[in-house]
């Protein structure tokens, strides 16, 4: 179906995380009048506490061969890198089934191709937005380093590296002496390292969303802090307004980029994507006493230490437990313990834990699509732990879809109705 959003129109973008803000900016660059609506301020959700990494090398899905055998352990170890809450298992079952199905070798190959088609453009698609806002200095193109304490874990990473090699990702294997030269702040316990030069990081991921949103407003966009409850529809049954608890905002088109809350809105539009949430945790240290030269990922425990303007963040682990359960900050404390092992000079005074909701699809691919039911409705959500990485390219692709232009990649893997 061809988009019917012809010429400059008024577009309502729901959700002011990094994906929504980048989408709004790309639509504005196309000449559209944009209203960005969120119940909180820009970046107050998952965008506030991510690892702050633009992971261009990321093309390996979360579900890999053997994941089914690991599910019992995920249920029994609530502090493991990937954990499930027993109480949420009945609701998660359809998502979990497709998650396991996505772990076949054939599916992993196809998913990795689709992920790389997006991640390979990650930095390129940020630059127009970054330059317009005048914050080029917030992006540091340092690469990142993954470190392993044991031969076993390093051997376990080889299939992922083989996938990356097939996708054209550049990396370099480092012996212990080169690890210490590249990152002196690390404890001398790591036997293997992998350096990915393609990755970058943002010096303050939360501030980035805010300054980009400010640029949107400065160029004529409207930012509305209201809680969206649904839509009003025209006589043909298509949405012509976004309805909040306090107002109605007329619009020619609607883009849903509401992160983990997108599914409820999609259902009102006749779609039911298999979207759930990865509950992500971090520890933030304002005076860490150590400052790595680049983001460092623990290959042993899958968390990332990132040097930021406001201190050092240790972020990682995935908990599948829905939107309603209270945070389990023991997961943040376990990251802190492992951070001490990685960075022995770490000053933990004033450390603050955090938990946020990463919108996640079972196959690790986002939804970037046009509605098959409404010619003026578009979707961009479900990025999992790659929201910051893929926000710029998602905005660029959605602006192409809205305009009816060639998006320059196969859009089929990102369909809203693929499950």
C-alpha cells in the first residue's frame, strides 16, 4: 500500500524517547509540522538509563542456538544476565515461544542480515540531527572493548564473531598485554579481548535526547507533555486526532514510537504486535575514581561500563517480567559487584541504581512499518537494547516510508504483523 501522506502535513509522533525524537526530527526535515507527545519529558523512559553506546557492530540476536536449554536456568537464577520472573511466565509464553523459534540457525542468519542493514547506518543517520543541534562533541568514536576472563567464555563467543564476520563487521582479537595497553584501568584478570572500532558512545545519552528535542521545538515543532489514551477517527475509520487525558490533538498522520507502551496503542489501531519488555538495570557512580577510555563490555557477565559526563555507568542484564512488577534492585547490586572486579579502582560512593523498560520483539528486530489498516499510521518501536543505536536510522527510514520514497533496504523483516 502506498502512503497517502502527500506533501507537508501535520504529523503527531507519540513517544519522546530517542526513537521518537529522531523520527520527529527527520519528519520535520521533510517539511512536516510535527507534534511530539509524551506523558513525560523527552528521554525520561528507557532512553534515560541505557549503556549510552551506539553499537554499529551489533547484528547478533539475543536468542541464539541452545536458548531453549537455558530457559530453566533463566527461571531459577533471578540474578543471571538473562532472567525470567515466574509470575510473568503465563503472559510471556507466546513471546517466549517465538523467542525460542528465532534461535534456529536459519532464523539467526536472516535476523543478523536485517539487524546489520540498520546498525551499519547507525552513525551516518545521526549526523544530520547532531549537526543541526550543534552537539557533535557528544559523540565519541572510540570503539568498544569486550573482555573475557576465561577461555570457555571466549570460545563461546566464536559463533557470534563468525556471524559478525559474515556481515562485514570489523574487529580485532587482543591478547592480555594489548588489553592492558588499550585500557589500563582494567584489572589484570582478562585473558582475551575483542575490539570493535565501529562502535561509538554518547557522553550523556539523556542530555542528547533533550537537546535534540529542543532543536525540534526551535525549528517549529511542538512538544506536548500529556498522557495519550487513544485516538479519534474520521468517517472512513482512520485516525484524525490523538486523544490524551486532557486534550485532543488533530493530525493528518500518526507515528507510534511509544516504546514498551506501544502495544496498547497499536491494539486501538487494529494491530497486536508481539511486543514485551526487557527490564534493564544500571548503577550510576558520580565520582567513580576511574575513567575508562571507551565503553568496556564484560563478555563474562554481559554488562557495559561507560564513561559519561556525569560519572561512570554500569549497565546490563535482561529481566523478562513485564511493566507492572516492582524493580529487583538486587540485579543492579550484582552488576556493582562485578564492576568492582573489572575496575578495582572504582569508587562506589553515591552509586544510584536504576531500572527501565526496553521494548522488545522476540526476534530482536524492531517494528518499522506502515499500517496495513490505516494509510496515515506508522510504527517505530521494539528496539530492545538497541534503541539508542538504531534511533537515527529508524527516523530516517520512517521519514522515507511516510514520504513514499525508497527506504533503501528490505522492509519486510520489520513488519508489525510478522508474528
